[in-house]
C-alpha cells in the first residue's frame, strides 16, 4: 500500500511539468464543442495569454438578440470572457469538468445557427461543426482583444502590432493572397512576365484543401501542391477606353502566402456535392506528417516572410456522415521535447494516452472506426520558444526544477527500498 502511495506521488510530481488534457463532460451534442476547446487550449500562446491577463477586452459588440428572452442581448465581450474562463478551468482542473452551459449555448446561437430559436427543432437537427466554432470564435477574439494594458512584452513601445495577438499575431488570417501577373504586352506598355498587377487579400483563417478524386490514399503534401496548382491564364482588365470598353491583357493568377502564420490551420474539404444537390462525406484516408516544411511547396515563394517549419500540435476528427456524427480531438503535450512527443485522444470526458504505434496510425490516416481527420493545427517551430513571452516574461523555473529533482530522488529511493 505504501509503495502504491509513493508511486502516485512520483507520477503527480512529474505530471506537474507536463501538459495532460482534462476531460470535458459531453452532455447533449457537445462533442464538436469539446474537441475544439481541447485543440485551442493546446495552443500555448493563446491559452497563456487569456489565463494570465485580465481586462484585455477593450471593445464590445452586440452579437445577437436572444430569441427566447427579448430583453437579453449577448455581446462579444461575453463570449471572450467565457472563453478565458473555460481555458483557465481546463488548465487548472485535476479531473474532468463541464464547461459552462451558458458559454455552450452562446456559441451555438452565435456561430452555429444564430437565426434559429432554441425551441426550433431544426436547431437540434443541424450538424454542429468545429470549423464554424473555430472561425467564429477567433474572429470575435480578433475584433475585441486589442488592448495593451495587460500585455507589454519586453522592448515594446508601439500601440498596434503585437498587442493584437489574436488573430493577427498568431493566425495571420489576412495573409493568403491571390496574385495576378502579366505575361505579354498591351498598347504602348510592356509588362515583364511576372509583374504583379493586382493582389487580392482573401480573408481566411485556414487553408481549405480539396481532396483529389483517386482510389489510393492521399498525402497532405499532395493536397498542398494541388492547392497552389499551376497558374491559370485569364483576361485581366488593366484600363478602359474612352467608349467604356475594357482593355485586356493575358495574365495568370496564383495563390501564395505573404507570410507564414504562427499557427497554421489546415482543413480537408470532405464535402461531396452531387448534381441533385445532395451532400455526402468524403472518407478518403489522408496521411500527414508531424513535422511540415512549407518551403517544399509553391505556396511559399522567395518573398514569403517567416520561418516555414511547423510541428503538429492538435487534430480534430469526425465520425459519421456530413449531417451528423461524433467529434474527437488528438492533442500533443507541447511542453515536451521534439524527441518525446506524447499524444492524447480526447473523447469528451475520456482522455486516453496513445502509445507510439497508435499515434503513428493516426498520422497515417488509419483511424479507429470511421473517424477521419478534417482539421489540423500546426505550430511554427520558432514560435515554441516565444510561447512564454506571449503571456509576459519568461519565468525562471530553475529553482523549481532543482526542488523537483530532489523530491523525485527521495521518492525513487523510497520506492527502491520498498521493493527490496
């Protein structure tokens, strides 16, 4: 009995310096909600910022009017505050918890089906989608969390820039560009082959990758190459004649990243649209690496700013059909070194530690049952060292580690004596 107690103390002491996810109780149709929160909580810069700072909401927008209560207005400030509270509870919990039902219902009303009354049966038939939750929540954070009163990194003197870490600093929503380049001459003006005539800024929080129609397993690398594709030739309007008719030149369009975001979201487009208007789910297997180098893809060119090496930190997978099913998340312990990457399966309140064999099957697209991944979260390699700075000064934990090592040595010695 004494030996079991000592072993428990040993495990508790080592767990203090790891990031083990806590279970989230399911309830009715909460799986997409829980899987998304597990993934976002695993983004150190995001969760640390909200947990360690207060008073960060400097703007409040009325999101919607509660159809069940004519006198109640739900604001964006409410969403941000509830999100911060949820992250704090998840980080500090020692066992499974239930996230506020108020937060859950506000998310549904605003991001999932804002135009339906809660009493409308269609609200409960509608498929809950983790991507809708993620996009809506992060956009709300980006519109409201811009205050510098709490976040003052070393050397910072400006008003804008790093203060708005969500989404600009972390997700770089507005960094996907469609470029149009000239290929020939028109009138008296000559254009060089790759002159950029226009840059269209496509507001997006993720790269949505189409899945090729083929009878063999797909790889993420193939999808990224197909996403950029060869430039398409098109007629581009450069000016208008006096009679109002446009003047065209032959040009090409292509997509590239202006800069690499710290958190890269990749979504697999699993919707298959039939001619009769029906939509089905594409269950194609897709393998993806733990380490991703965007330098290998035409999506980044010589002008792209930022480090291009990424590490996988979270996965959201879904089973079932396009209209209904179950969501789970896989998260990596981001506090560990690159050589020791522990992964966990988060299925509502059940947290399962994955051994290396099972983890490799997930990355290869071989999932339990009919679960298929459709949303990946990659973190830029150089941002792992910046995670603590996003919440403030990097803490000096050397004394804590020295104390921990001493405690572990005592516990280990006691266990050895019990076993002898």
